[in-house]
C-alpha cells in the first residue's frame, strides 16, 4: 500500500517537472515564431492586436490631418497615440517614420526615442531610414542639455543606418563623419593633439575611420567599420581643408604629419597644398611649390619607367 503511494507521488513529481520543462520549451518556440510577443499589449484583444493597431493608425492619420500645427500638447497626444499603436503592432514601420517625424521639432527627445525603438526592432533590421532619422534628430534637434549622450547615440544610429544601407546612401557616411568630428571637437583632444577647429576635427574623424578600415580603401572590412566610398580622396580633401583653415597652426601641422606619414606611403604629395604629384615633377602642378623629385635616373635625371633608364641605360640601384 505504502509503495503505491510513494510511486504515485514520484509520478506526480516527475510529471510536474516534465510539464515545466515542456512549458519553457514551448515558450522558447513561441518566442522564435513571434519575436515581439513579449512587447505586445496585454489588452484582451483575443489576438486581434494587428487589427486594432490598423484601426488606431487610421484614427491617428485622421487626427494628424485635422491639426494645424504640432506644439507641445499635440506632440504629447501624438506620442500617446503612437505608443498605443506600437503596443499592438511593434512592426508598423510607417508609425515610426511618420510619427517620429511629426514630433521631431516640438519634442525631439520623444521623437528620437520612437525612432530608436524602431531602429532596434529586430523585425525591422533591414530598414535604414529609421536609424538614419534617429541619428538626424539626435544630431540636429536634441540638445546636450536634453541628453548629454546624444552625439554618441547619433553616431551609433548613423553607423547602424550605414551598415544597412550599403552603398545606397552616401550621405549617411557624411552625417556619420560629421557627428564623429563633433564628438572629437567636444572632447577637445585627439591622439594627444589639441583640436583647434571644425576642419581639424573632421580630418581626425576621417583618419580614425581610415585606420578602422585597415588603412586602405578596399581592405577586408573589420566588423565595426563600413565601406566608405573614396575614403582616401575624402581624407586628402579633409587634410587640404584643415591646412587651409589655419596654415601655420602647429596642432594642425602635427596632425597632418601623422596622417601623411600613413596615407601617402604609396603616393607623393606636395608639402604645401597636399596635392599628389607625379614621378619626375620638380614643382607642384597645383601651387608651384618645389617638391622632392622621385623616380628619376640618378645619372641623367630622366623619369625611370622600369629597372633600367630608358634614356641612358643605367640602373637605379635603390630598386
Ligand atoms: Zn602644391
Ligand atoms: Zn638615365
């Protein structure tokens, strides 16, 4: 008799244990199928959340069409409605795009929050406009007083947008580099050098990106870098602009020295205006400054085209 009671209890315990294992397995499965389940509203809609959000969205459009301007009170109402819509359908891209844009002026912090929520939604991970808008609002409209981390967040958002957009939107790269430059300017120092102006900061930002890309324009991409078209040309232009902004500033010249040492290894650049010049050139074609002549025959000074001088037949022993 006692034995059967023990057996019963044992079976019950095992059953409960198996049941909870099965339950957690099923929840895992469910979460895989429906990624946003835990973010959905718990309102008793009997699974009609999507339908409810569609109705709410129509009402929202109707409301938005009826207001003349978006000031603080309207922004609050819009934000409230957006939250209700997104609680029922977190994947409604248009709600992030339109809603976030509508309140970007009157309540940039909440606008950025909406955009960032959309940007981090895994079901919308192919959408680059949402993170770009988030970065844009954080960069242009949110102030340091609102959020001291806004530039860092903006940079993250632009990076996310750039990784999703591929080559489709080169202006994302420009926006990203400008935000990086602002962060460098805010910090005031770069590689131990005092940053003196915006052009200088942009040069530093671009050089950082260059180094991240492995120092060449088309090297294998490390994971946190992105393919910036014409990075080398942009870097040279940034260097020229930085120099032109304050030609005798020691901090800028120090930075240029660092940049040029790495970047111009395979290219000869005029020491004055940083334009590239060709083998045999004695003066810069852009500014007329004397340059260090390279790749000429040590005997007759003709431009060397190969191992031997094509004018006098002597060989360049340095090669
Ligand atoms: Zn020059
Ligand atoms: Zn020669």
